[in-house]
């Protein structure tokens, strides 16, 4: 007589902090959070996901993640306190416990460092990069104070699991904070399912002809000042009709605004919708992304999917993301940016970079990342 026992996997309740989705303009961290949460829900199998958010204003799942409304494995919990008050309580009194606010969970996933206290749940933390430690001069005094209070390094050491978007950041975390590599799982982002693949006309968003494009928050780390310097020389030496569009959330770099306003042909666009961003990419001469430091670089994936060649700095995680599908420059050498733009006038070279980009972007998958994350969590 043979008795066969069917062993079912243990059902886990995963709590996820949705505070990175707050804000009028969704940043790279917000895009990562949204993409990961949707992918985790789509691959949840026997697990349950509890999405928690706090804000003084009413938050609705249909506004934050409409794809998950009515999902059988997803529950949404919203508390409504001023976040400054909540952060002060968490910092001073170590309470309330966020896993209690979510109704009790086995594991708590923080898609970014934030004020977090847990009663019993294991903590899984996403560390996007260490720019705040390696380049503090790129941050405002307020942001440096915030990182000091949140203490991402301490959180990482205390967390049970760490996720990073790239191997580069994983190595940074292990070396800088002395954390064992076995504790870190690389969970690379991919393009979100709602990134527009439709071809937009220039007229829809009043897009000029013949322009270079910078994407990203207006902050010193993005090194937009070097692009403006290169662009000024480009107009004098090669093409006085060229334009430069800088699109991204308004940051804290007043110098960029001053340089942009002083340079003819430069246009700054803030609060850009997903459709407008896609249109800007589709019609640009190239994406210019000479950042000093990136833990990943989502605009590179968006450019590759849009058939737009890339000029990027050969720094941090950017070569890991684009591979051979970008023309790399030194971020401190505007003349190399100019040389890259000259190289892209060669139609064969341009077409080759675009073809490499189409192939490279297909290697990133939210489904594969979600499967890796679930494996690490369980």
C-alpha cells in the first residue's frame, strides 16, 4: 500500500509599502515600485499581498495601481495621517508598527528606504543606489538630513533580505556596508506594461525638429550642466538650429535652471506625462544621459524600446544596463559628448546602436524579476 502525500507550499502574506508612489510626478523609484508590485501580484500564486500606504489625503488603488483593482490576491490598506507626524513618531517612539497597520504580515517589503518599524514581520529592503553616501554634495541639505534620520545603512544591515536593481549596486552595498553578498538579490527593473509603444506625432506635444533629449530629475547628479555646455558649443560649431529638451521632475539644482535660461535653444519641460515622454524619445536625435552615478537608469530602457540611440556616461550601473547599445562618454568631458553627437551623424552607426538597443531591452523582464523576488522572500 502506497500513500502519497501532496505537500502544498506555505502561504505567505507579503506587505508592501507604497509610499514611494506618493507625489505629483512619479520618479524612477516610483516607476520601479509600480512595476515590481504589479509583477509580484501577477506571479503571487498561493501568496497574498497587502498594499499599505499612508497620506493625509485620500489614496485610492485605482489611482495608484489601476491594474490591481479587484485582484484576488491583493488587499489595499490606506491610513490617513500626515506623513511628517507619522515619521516623527516612528523616529522618536519606534511606533506604530507598520505590519500591524497592514493587519499583520509575514514579510514587509520596503521598495525604498523610509521610516519603518515592524513588530514581527521580516524586513526586505530595496536599495537603489548609494549616491547619498558616495556623493553627498549632489543632495540638498534637507535630503541629507532625511537620509541621516532614516539611516539606510542601518536598515540594510538589520534587514533580512536586500534587493538591488543592478549588480553594481549590489557590489556597492556589500563593500560599503559590509553586508554579505548572499543576503543580496539583484532584482532588475524592466519597462512597465503601460509604456507607450504607439508612434506619436510631434504636433501632439508641440515637439520641435532636430533636438537632443535629457531625461531625469533636475538634480546635480544627472550632470545636465555638462550637456548644456556641450550643446552651446555644438550650436556654434555645427548646428545653430539644434534644440535641447530637458524633461523631468523639478529638482533642487538652481544652476541648471540658470544655465538653461541663459542658453538659446534649451527648453525645460516638467510634469511630463508618460505619453509625452514616449513622444519626446521617439523623435529625439538621441538620449543624452551623462549621469555621475546611477544604480540603474530606467531612461536607457525607454530609449532602447523607442528606437532612440543613447549617449551615456561609462559610470556606475549604466554600462551594465545598456551593454553595447550605447555610445559612452566621460561625464566630465563635454567634448566627448560633442564627439558622440558627431558619430551619430553616421547613419550606419546610428542604425547599429538602435538595433542593439532593441535586442538589449528585450533581456529585461518584470516577470523574471518577480519570480526571483518571490524565491528570495520564501
